[in-house]
C-alpha cells in the first residue's frame, strides 16, 4: 500500500510540473483549480494507459521478425500519442482549470506531454526507490 501511495504521489508531482510546462504552449491554459486538473490528469493516466497497453500487448508480441518489431515499435509510439490525447480530452472535459484550444494547441500539448511521459517512464523507478529510502522503507521491485 505504501508503494502505491509513493507511486501516486510521484505521479501527481510529475504531472503537475508537466501540465504547468505545457501551459506555456499557445492554446493551452491552466486556471483556478489547477490541483483538480492534476488529479484528473493523473487518474486518467493511471486508468487509460494500462488499458491501452493491455489491449495492444497481444498484437505486439506475436511475431518476432524485424519488420514486425518495427511495426510494433511504431504501434507502441502511436498508441502512446493517442493515449496522451485521450487523457488530455478527459482532463479538459472533467476539469474547468485545463483548456486546450485550436489544432496547434491539441497537437503541441499531446506531443509535449507524451515526451514528458517518456522521460517519466525512465525516471519513475529511481524516484520511487529514493522515496522509499527517504521514508525508511525498502525500495519496491519496480513496475508491476
């Protein structure tokens, strides 16, 4: 339970920074209720991303030749972008504090937040281990 709480806390902080950075893009605005937008964004990410990856898992692991590996990587990257777009749509629908307008705003926000999620995927296990050390516990074994 402690591990889940640490993982969610790290995600909330990282997502707050990500949304704040994205708000400098043309067409992306954060307003009052920023913390609610972060909670909605984090919840949507925690629900949508695993669902999409679970659906794709069977399709991406069936063949092992080079062309299917490339198609699998392209599909994974595309799914990541589409998942990010879906999370942004959910966040904008359920939070008055987060608004995106215009095609450029939607495309730029999707790409920037998707790139931030790639960075997060690289650093989250290390951050979680450091948090556990700081809290006096043992580090988790990583992602489930």
